[in-house]
C-alpha cells in the first residue's frame, strides 16, 4: 500500500523529529535536550512537535506509535491457512522491512537509553503495551482468551524473542547478512521446535 503525499510528508516530519531528538539525547543526555532545540534543528514549530508526540521522551522511546496497530492488523488479516507463528513472522517482517535503512536510528535509540537510563521505564512500558496488543491479536486470531489461555501469550513472546535475537545477531555480526535472512532463520528454528 503506497502512502499519499500528505501522509509521506507527515511521516518525514515525524522521522526528522525523532532523529533529532535521538541524536541530541544520545550525545548529551535527555536532561540536556529541549523540545525547542529539537524543533529548531528540524525547522518546525513546537506546536508541530506536539502534533506528533505527547512529550519529548516519547519521541525517543516510542518513535512510531502506529507500529503496534499495524502489526495487530497484519496478524488478524493474514490468510487463514497460515499458522499463527507464520502470521506473526509475516506481520513482523512487514514492520521491520526497513530496518536495514533505519539501523542508524536503532543504534541512536540504544545510545540514548544508555546515556539516559531515566528513559528506560518509558521504553519498557511502551514495549509492554505493544506485547499486550500482540497477545490480544493472536488470541483473537485463535478464538482464545488473551487473559486465561497460554497459547496466544506463548506465541507472542517467542515471536518477540525471535525478533530480538535476530536484531542482536544482525548487529553483533556487523550486518554481514541481511536482517531478513536472519529473521527467517529464527522463525524457521522456532517452527522446527529448536530441536535441530
């Protein structure tokens, strides 16, 4: 699905704000960054910043607030013949399709979290909210209860672990393989039961 011009401009503005905030926080710590400094660097108004993010910290810990909804929708819209694990793999693969182009942003986010540990609770809270949304989507796909059934929770958590392991290996090996190939290998290992 291609984005219209207006949506592309909005995404470009949000990305520019995120990158400026990440660079500043990674370089000098979040306590030494202001919304005004970020908006000056991008050339937009403070009001524009708040159209995208409720606070400065969210620009760093949750740069794309729509990603959880896109993954949820992709899991629910995946073809019925796909296993739940394959539906998760495809949904996450779509969401991470641009990771190789965005690797600098990932690195900056990790540097900002190291420089400013006070950001960690917000980062973990955002990840937790995304995980709960994913569990709910898997439960809905399976016709199960996200609170009382084990399978949706287990599937969501192993899929998230596979993505995390893929990102870690991709970075640790100097990105000598494509992220997509590592990601597919991780899910192939999961589907095989990690017994091989």
